[in-house]
């Protein structure tokens, strides 16, 4: 099976390389946080990157029948020293619906795509959750390149799409698993997704459900107003780890605002129980009619409502010069402790 998948992947890459229209892009992110306690740390300042001082290069190409996404990434972080990590992720996509139409003039009522690559698929919680403060929890198949992740999607217009992914147990520490996700948009302005994953190596069975109502679209308002919620849980874990999030976001003109509630239950053992209820609020204003556009923001966090309540806050500014963004933030995580204050500066680039 491994040999067959390798041959299929090579054939897909070769065919796509010949007939594709290629596009090259990338981004880079680096930031530093200076704590009032005298510490300095490399940090991320761009929400699209998951590690501080991270960069990605993207090469995408294809046509309506075949496509290929290649991503090379480099991350540098500080954790008891400098750690450098890099890799190349590839995903090939074959559109069966278009190929059947080309070969047999057969119009399928659904859109069918096959995926093959070396990246571990995950659900798209952002599809139906606003995520204003960047919690961004998603369940992942947890497969490495050695497990040959593969998948298929079947979609009917914008009404519903079903994604099914799998990975093989290849023996040497392999992780067999499966991920199933359903995304639906029954009407414009309403979105939801449900995901479920089984991981043989971790013994995990994770469940996720998210939903969003775009009231601005539904009610024909002149301003945006979204209400969304998301629930994530490991349902096969006696520790009952779970997280619930709900958010209201809106905006008018250059103004934006949000309120978000988060509850999580992380029970590591009988003596280590963490249950938290947190509230986050934020406002922003974008100034676009000047030579260097600015984005101003302020956030307030009320943490651990059910136990020892603490307050944190920050103000931030982003200046955009062409594709380059300069970021600065002044904040404090706990007003009762001056040492939790910090200043973050950094930059990120898209091209």
C-alpha cells in the first residue's frame, strides 16, 4: 500500500508540474517581548504563525482537474536554547468531478476531491467560529509524513461538504487514525461544522462542533454582527478535558469590537484540576486614509472567574507599509503583579 501511494503521489506531482499555473508567496514573522521582570523572549506577533520567528514559503499550482500545494516552513524558538525546525509539506488534490466531465461528459451532482500528501489534516473551526482572541482550537488527525495522510471530500454546492481523512499504521511508531468533518451553510449567514477524530496511538477520540450566525447578512444591517460558539472535547478521556467558547463580534466602518467567553476543564489527575471561566473584550479602529495605514487596538481580559479573579489588559498598534507590518504592544497579564507587565515589538511580512 505504501508503494502504491508513493507512485500515485509522484505521478500526481509530475502531471501537475507540467500543466499547472504556478503562484509563489510567503510570509515571515519575528517579535520580542520584554517583561517588566527583566526577561526577554522571542514571540510571535502574527496570528497566522504558530511559532515565534517563523516563516513560510508557499508554491501553489494546478488547474480545474489537478492541483498541488507545497509549503516549506522554518521556525526558530527559544526553549532552553535556540531550536530550529523546518520541513516541506505537500498536498495533491484530484478533482474527480471535473475529470469525469472531461472524459465522459458526465455532470456529477456533487463535487468530489481526493487528497494525498504528507500533512496532517485538521478541522477548520474558524469556518463557523469568529475566534476574536485567537484561541483557534482544532482537532487534528495527528499523522506524520510516515503515515501517508490521505482523504476525500464530497460537497453539494455550498450547502454541505463532508471531509474524510485517514492515516496508516506503518509500524515504527506509526499512528493509524481517521478524521471526519461536516461543514454546512444551509442559508447565507448561517454556518456550522462538526468534527470527530480517532487516533490509535494517542488513544484519543476528539469531538468538535461550532456554529456561527452572521446577523448582519441575515437581517440586512449596515454593520457586521456575528454570534458564534464552539465546543471541543476529548470524549474518550476520563479526565474530561473540554473547552467551550462563545463570541459576539461586530464592526462599522473602521470600528470593530468583540466579547468572548471561554470555559475549559483540564483535569490532569485527581489532585490537579483546572477549571476556568474567562472573559475577553476588545475594540479596534483602522485608519486607512493616510500614507501609512494604522490599526489601533485595546483588549481587556478577566481571568479565572470561578476562583481567583485577575485582570489583564493591553493596547497595541500596527503600521502597514506596503506588505510589511510593524507591531507594538504594551500590556499586563495581572494588574495585581507589576512583574507581569510587558512590551512586545515585532514585524511581519507578506509577499
